[in-house]
C-alpha cells in the first residue's frame, strides 16, 4: 500500500504572526517531494502542522487508491501512517533512555506487540544491528543517533515520512550515508517522503519535485532537474540558488 498527501490552503498563525499563509501542494503515493527555503520561510512549520504539532487551518488528507480506507488527520491511525524525523538527532532522543526503550515507546503507545523482533529488525534496517539496543544517545555518533531516529519512525511501519532537515546537524560524509539510507528505505518500502531543507544539494539528492517557500508563502514549484539547470521563474528562487552556489545533483 502506497499513500500520498494533499495539503490545501494551510495556514499557521501564532497571534498576529503568520508563519504559513495559504499553502497548497500534493505529494503522490511513493513520491519524494521537497520544500526548500531559507530559515524562517515556514517550511518546517508545514511539517509540524501536518502531524498536529502546530495550530492550523486548511485541510490535510491522505491520498490512496479508491479501495483504500484512509484515516483522518489527527487520529491515532493517521499518526501511525505518518511519522516525522526531526532535525536534531540528539535533541529528539531522550538522553536517559536506552535505544531499546526509545524504540519500544512508539510500539507501546500504539499497542503493537512482538517488541523484541520489531526492534531488532528496525536496527538492522538502518545498518546498526542489535548490538546498539542498550546504548544511550550520548554513546552514539551524530550519524548513529539520526539512524536511531529513522528507526524509531520506521518501527510503526508508516507510509509517509516527514523529514525535517534530517542531515543538517551532520558532517558532509555522514550526510551522504544517511541520505543514501533514506533513499534505499524509500525504494524498498514504497514510502512517500516530504522533506524540508535549506540545502539545495541535500534536498535535490532525494527529491525530483520541489516547492520553494519564502516568508510563509509558496513561491513556485520546480523540478529538481530544472533547478540544477537554473530553469526557474521566481527571482527569490534565483537568489536562493546564488546563496547555495556550488550545489550539484547527481542522477
């Protein structure tokens, strides 16, 4: 089963401040879709609104084939299908919990059994193995911590991953490892990705279609190949590309 996502007229306000204004887009089942923009553009807020961590108006719904019965946003089944990987792998992992406890927690929340088998399988899938089960976050490298964060998201067998700058806290060589891991998992599981980043090289490594955001608003949609070839329409997108001068996309 592959599941996509449709966002219509999303708006997020914090008092008088509008963080996201009337933003709409769709991510097709099995697609990897990116949102790019500078810090403060509203891209991470979009992800938080989708998973219920930011107050919002507008609509969010899952996309599937006609035979699928898909859960409503905010419901427990929705939260199982849609999981998020946060930017800071150290800050998102409880420092006093072992990897075993970190991975067991979502299983307990959703009432899923077979804990030991699922934890061992999740660790294997992210390239760590069961030897990491009883380590604490401070005993892991940055790349290993982010792999644990990915394993925690995957352990519920979701169909959509929301990726909030998943490699920005990592050095370049580790970034590539984590990005390649994510792409491998997407292909093996048929996952749908919605990824945000300020780094054009990172987001175009995984995503073929992008939304450019600025000051909480959608600026333009662009294919990654067109972005790499400077075939863009908006002046802001050109400025963003100049700020990221030297980015390249393979494939």
